[in-house]
């Protein structure tokens, strides 16, 4: 008891310090999911959901998840290597491999678990990892946990990466790791140049397509599959938790790499298989993405309109590269204030603060989804501008 109180004093002090710096985070309960919600009879536009294609509440996806549950139960009941490997795992992996144009795919519990598992499996003390400085947290954690020597190159800076590769003296493997669409800025990595460097320096290339799967490229297979700029990295990572509207992660790679990961990726081996509902739902979501490839294009067209509305209101914004639009604010508290007044008006946007983004670059991260109509976007742009003026940041 006494000891607990001491601990609470310690952790409480740390929390107080977070509050002072505008960095305190807390959970908010929502009664629904997706880009457009109804909360106590009030319409709320949710711009912080990753349900880009509005599939989380798609009728056929829900029915497929329910059917899988009725047929196979709620849980996989064991890790895949024990007795938790179902036919639906195989079926979904075949879908995902086809989508990404890879030989094979392997499904994990989540995208985070994929990144931890893959990087620790393919890299060790003898190897060197070269990572974009703005890579997703799960790639950073996987890199650190692997025990490999690591270098973080400046964001999308090919010259910096090449200098680091030139200096590298490892007798082991070199591995270049990058997001394709960066989560917080929505910009896209120079994959073609990275692939050329990987080739010249005999490096393995790992591309995390979490935000691009379902949205970009042929068959929704990601930025690596955009026509005219296709590349074939050794390892592509994706998630079913974003545009596919469900939950779970996957890696797409060669058959040999898949077998290797089944034997070496600890977050695959020692974690329970994905449940039937997730497998059935994602199987349907992939089939919808493949049969209606215009969904991704329509999404990007809407983001473009939204950007135009915001620019008309006086915001200065980067060119659109993806469905994620950053509105830079700078100060943590101002970003929070702005998000707070927007919430009052029925608009949910996340204020993204350090350590998720570098200090002094707090921002609103707006992600547009197919649940948002052009009218919704016009309304949101007006409200955003009004609140921004009210807080003196426009
Ligand atoms: C969201 C995300 C992940 C994690 O995927 P989950 O399935 O949500 O665990 C990994 N990498 C990137 C780049 C992401 O944006």
C-alpha cells in the first residue's frame, strides 16, 4: 500500500509535468466508428479515423466477419504454429500476396507486431539498418530491438542515406527501412531512388505501406504498385487495420522469406493467431478493393477538393500526396486549443504533438475518408478557418 502510494507520487509527478507541457493524453469514449458519427443525435465528422475507404461499417464486410465467427468461433485459440492456423489465414494470405504482387504473405496480430517481428528476425548485431528519421514508431522499436547497428537518415534525404551507406563497413546485411506514406505528414518516400540505392549497395529494402494498402497503386497494393513507378522491395509491410477497415497486420515477401519468418519472427511465433472475424472481414474488404479500384482515386479526389476549400479560406498547405493532410500549428497548446474548439463544433481532428512529431511542429492531422461528402468537407474547411482565426493561428 505504502509502496503503491510512493509509486503513484512518482508517476503522478511525471503526469503533472506532461500536463504543464501540453503533452498529456487521455482516452475519449466514442459510441461509434468511422469517418462520420452520430453522437447523441449530433452529427460528428471524424477526421482522425484511418477507415479511409469507409469499410469498417460496410455491410458485406460485417456479414463476412459475422459468418466467420458463427462458423469458427471468436478466437483462433492458439498460436498459428500450435493449433491456431485456419484455412481463412491461408485464404487471406493468398489475397494479400496477390494485392501486393508478391509471391507470398504472412498475417500477424497487428502491423505493430509485424514490424517488431520482421526486423528482429532479419537483422542482428552484425547487420546495419538505415531508417528514415520519420519512420513509424513500430519500425523504430523493431530496429532497436533487433540489436543491429542503426542509422537514421534525414527525412527522404537520398544523399544523406547514400553517404551513410558509403561509410558502412558491415560484414553483415544492410537493410533500408521506410514508410511509403508517412503517417503524420502524409508525404511519400522517394521509393524509386531508395530502390536504386538498395540495389547498388546490396541492401534489403523494407517498405511499410500501412496507409497505402487499399488506397494507392494497382489493386490497392500500395505505392510500390503505382503504374509507371513500380518497385519490388524484398519486404512489404501492410495492415488490415486502416483502409481495409478491420484489424491485423501482414508482410508480403518471397516464399522463402515467409518460411523464414514463420521460424524466426517471435511476435508471430509466440502470439495467438488472428481471430476468424478479422480474417473473414478482411478477406471481403480485399475483394471489394480489388473489384472497385476507383475507391482509392475517389478518396484522393476528395482530399484535393478539401485542400482547395482550405486554401480558399487562407490556409497555406503542402501539395496533396495522400489522404493525410497535415495542418501545421507549431505550439502544442495552440494545437490542443484548436482541436478543442473544433470538437465543440462536431469536428474531430487529432492534435499531434511530440514525441509523435518533432518538438515545435505540433499539427492537426486531418485524414479524409469516403464517409466525408464534398459538402462535409466544405463545412469542415469553413469551421477550421473560423476556429483558427479565433485562436490567432490563421
Ligand atoms: C498504423 C501503422 C502501423 C501499425 O499497424 P497496426 O495494424 O495498427 O498495428 C505500422 N506502420 C505504420 C506506418 C502505421 O501507420
